[in-house]
C-alpha cells in the first residue's frame, strides 16, 4: 500500500473543526479532570476492549485503593485482581501490576516517551502513544478501532484494514492528521467522535463536526467503510463447575498466573466432551482436584463469551464423598464458607455462580 499524502488545507480544517467540537462536547471523565501520567495510564489500560461508561466506576474505585504507582506496586496481585473483577481481560491487570513494580523499582516515575513506555509489560503501540500525547503533550498518533473507523470514512479507505499494510497506512495517516499543538486533545477527540458519533452501524452524520470533510458522507454511504474483516467461526462450548460441599464449605481453586483468567479463583471446572451428561462432567471436574463427589443438582447456569467461543457454564452442586483436594492444574485449593467468597477474586461468570451458591446457602439455614 503506497503512502497517502493528505492535503494540508483539509488537515487544518479537520483539526480546527474536531477540536472545537471536542471542547464543547467532550464527556467528563475522572482521568480528564486530572491527566496525571499514572491516572492516564490506568484509564487507557482499562479502556482497552471496554466502554467509557463501564470503566468510570471501576477507575474511581481502583484509584481510591491504588492512588499511586507505589501503592499499586506494593499491593498483592490477588487484591489487584479483586479490584479489577468484572472488567474482564485480566491479563491487563496482571501486566499493570507487573509494570507498576518495574516503575517503582526505577524511581517511581512513568517513562515520558512512547518508545520508553512500550518497554513496560502490557503497553503496546496504541497505549504508549495515548499516554505520551495525553499526559506529556507529545505529538504521537494513535490508532484504535474508533480512529480506524473515523479515518476509513473520512478518507474512503477500502479493503481489510486489519492487514499489516493497512495498519501501517493508518498509523501514517494518523501521524499526518494529529494536531501538534494539542496532540492529546486531538487523539481523544478522534476516539470520542468514533465512540459517540461515528458509530459502527448508525452514525449520527447530522451531528458530526467533520461531515463536510468526509468522503463516505459525501457518497451517502457512511457505513460502507470500514469493510468487515473475516472472523473465525464461533464455537459453542459447555463447561461445568463442580461446587463441592464438605461440612458447610466449598472448594475454590486458583488458576495459574498466566493465561485466560490467570490468577483468579473458580469452582473446579471441566469442559464437556462429546455427549457426556452434565453430571459426568461435574464428577470429572471434582476428580481433577483429587475428589470423589456426588452431583446433586444444577444450581445455576451462565452464558458468556471468550474470544471465538460461546460458553454455557453450569454450576453443579455436589457433595464430597472421599479424597483430599490436590492441586493438579491449579496452583492453590482452599475450602471456604459461602460468606467468605467475597474475599476471593473471581471472573464475572464465576462470581455469578458464587452469588447463586450464597443464596442457596442462606435458604438452607
């Protein structure tokens, strides 16, 4: 893909119109009120794969508990994961904690350039550029889903924009459009426009401050670009978590620190193979941790998605029969009373199982 050189007058019009709109319509957020580098970093990590409205209460609670890099670095990972609970994509929290420890060991100040920021765990090109522009005023461009959509429509960019060549071109275009005087505001304005006005399926072109500069709008085809990328087929999966009861307590298992749901706790879990009954899967989940358990009944079920998998998760109430809990693929096992479940970091689906179990236990009293 050859480099596209943008008209300087068009770029200047874009900057003026977009920044004027942003000044008048930007959404109030706690990290914009105080663009301290640490706060900007935490917000940008939380905003990966997560909408602004969802992030705000998590951000405020997280910053109240971990107000500085040093506070985050000193906290145990278990507690950091608990404060992240519900946001998903837990590798973000693990990397945030790991990076905070590295920063604390090197003077306690976040690096001041995108290049240096990228050396920290969990900080890629987008996050590094966002922090550098918003917190330090550096003219570093950003490309995320919202910016891609805005640029694709403004410039009528066709084809699969997720290819390496297309991504390179998008970064070049973003670098040409960014306002050198207000880089942080410009990047946020592009993202805000994509999030609130230039939305994927129903763009509000009549409210767009740059529709007069937009090639897709002029063609009266605002949703024709960006063109959809090919997605892997969705797989259906059935998992069963064995909620094993022994003398009023239930077994929780902690996953290994890396990988999906790394470091989180869960009720021992197994995936159904073929036409296995749910009772068989529950018994197998118990056997994985060295226990023979008798499945009693399904307590609840939860639907959730992980990458290209759609998972039906059953919480199966079981009673312990024999055996002593052994770690196996888990790193820790502990028997807890229902009232203690709130003290453990669980994924959102597992938290829903825990809630159902707590309600069940209260009904048995």
